[in-house]
């Protein structure tokens, strides 16, 4: 019902499943997909990004966990724990294909961009609209996929891309009609599966190491700290979002945040050429 929104419990279970697949000798490639209508609608906004009232803590916090609201370092610490769960996609030895359909928004992109390949439905919606008022992506691999100008374009507007347009700027590997998505992903997985797992690992780790030499891992830590800083923003849009959450709930807050952006989709003239 919540469109695969992310929580620490879900991410912990996902991490465990991925590590099990990475350890199995009968697995050469992993496919990550979302059940239901969407790949992932993002983080559960009833949790970390809801704008808790004074003294409130997320429902998953145990007594010995840091409060999300106490200090900026507590915020960084909590997000680093989440980041460790999503970075497993980057760090595991076996390749992972993200099969994206429906919405892949905000935290959903934190998962998808950590995968080795993204194949999307042409009508999938991909983006990080939370950058309009809520923060900046704590998993920052956008720059490595699309370059600085497109990364800024997407971050500074929170606009989304259709899958058919995301492939044109390199955000995804391929985009196909939704009815062909299963076949396209399965064919890539089939071809990869014919290569020995240890050789696949060598390929993945060499290329990921090249990204790390370009600063990819350091950027992830820096992005978390900048996201924590952004959470302290007292600008009018950030204040309004918190007030709308408290007074009208999530739907009202999202409506007021996104309404000035129209349909919220990137319109680039050359997409249609």
C-alpha cells in the first residue's frame, strides 16, 4: 500500500537478502524489483522526513538509538547507518540489475543508482522531488551517471524524468515498453549469468574502484553531511512543508510543495527529436 517506501527494517531485510545472494554459489546475477505498481516511492515520510514534533522520535528507534532531532551529528549518524544498508548494492561482488517500473522517486533512486544496471519502463517516473524542500540526496551517484549539468538540473528543480528520456542522458541503461520490461531484464541477466561469478566480480570491482578513484565513496559521506545540513534549513519552503505536515498531513504537504512545478517532468526540446 505504501508503494515499497523505505524504512530501516525494510532496508535491513533487503541487505540480508542481498548478502545471501552474494554468498550463494548458484547465483551469478541479482535482479532488484519492486512489488506492485512502483519500484519504490521513496523513504517513508511518516518517519525520517515527516518533521517530528519536539520530543518525538521515529517509531523504529530503540531506546539506545540517537534521536533524529537532537543534533546535526545525530542526523548524520542516523543517515550513515541507512547508507551502509544501501551501499551493499555497490559493495557486493555480484552484479545487480534494477528493474524499474512505475515510480522510482527520492529514496527509490538511492537504491536504483547503487545497482550496476538500470533498465526502466519507458513510462517509469524517475527523480528526487524532495530536493524542492526536504534535503539533498544522501546517496549521490547522479553526477557519475549524467554529469554535472544534468545532475544540477535535476537536483535544483526536483523535476522527474520519464524512463524513455532518462536513457537519453545516461541515467538508465535502457528503456523499453512496460510490457517488455520483464523480457529485457531477463535477457540481460541471462547473458551475464553465463560468465563465471569470480570474473563478474573482477569486472564490477575494477569499474567501481575507478569510480572510487574519482571520489565516489568520499562523495557519499559528504552528501550525507550536506543532507543533514539541509535538514536544518529554515527557508520559507522548508518551514511551509513542516507546517503542512503538522496541519494537513503528507498529501497536503506534497501538494503544496510540488504545485508550483506543474507536472514536474523535465521538458528538453531535443528529447523529441
